[in-house]
C-alpha cells in the first residue's frame, strides 16, 4: 500500500455521494427529515423484489426481502440520503446504538446550535443531555449534542463557527462557515 496521500485509496475518489439507511416507516422518516430537519425529497423508487438470489447476491439481504420503497433526500450542502423501507424474513427491527457493531449517527452542521435546539424542542424531538462545548484540545471551538429521530435513530447537531482547534496545526482543512469551500 502506498503512503503517498496523492496515490493512496480509490483512484478518482472525489467524496461521499450518498448515505443509505433503512427506516421502519418511510413516510414517517420523510416527514421528519423534510418537516423538522429541512431536507428536500427528490425521487422515489419501489417496490422491488426478486424471484432468484439477486437480493442476496447484490445487497447481502435475505433473498426474499422486499425493498418496499426508497426515497432520496438532499440536505443542503451535505451528502444525499437514500432512505429504504424493507420487509424481510428475520428482519431486525431494533435500532442499533452507537456502541453496537453497525451503530452509527448522522451529524448536521448548524450555524446556531441554540436556535436549532429550540426548533427541535418545539417539534417534540428528544434531546440527549445538554450541548457539550469543547474549549481545549483538537476539537476546541466545537459544540455538539445528540438527539433522536422518532424511530430512535441517533442524530447529532454540531457547530464550530470559528473552526476546530486541530485546524490551526494542519494544512488539511475541513469546511466551516468562516472560510469558503476549497
């Protein structure tokens, strides 16, 4: 493997195109991501099922799984979301926690974390604790807090309007609102 950052990894990699996740009720998830978060839906497909082993071969799901519907959403300047609703034999309907293998969360950058929290609270969204404010170390300048979608999916608000501490010590920069995208 090459250690040269210019040649390491996938040839032609430009970034993340979309993030796909399965939800228990597509209509509920779309209502939440559009009405509360502010995403924009742009197309829907489904249903899809196969009589052979296509689902197992191509998606590593039960061969009789039915992808009832999927919907793509755009959330401003981030990756697109591909939301799936499946019906499958032996389907695990329990939402994983961050500590579980396969656990995950989505983080949404906001300019004003207090205003975003007030908005979530006005919509009855469960907030996990109070915001954590980092004042030192590599994440100095960052404020974050977790919250839950109605079906229990873990989400996060994050804000670092003056950049993160580690950006002062490296040439590799993340986007943040104080600087134009490079």
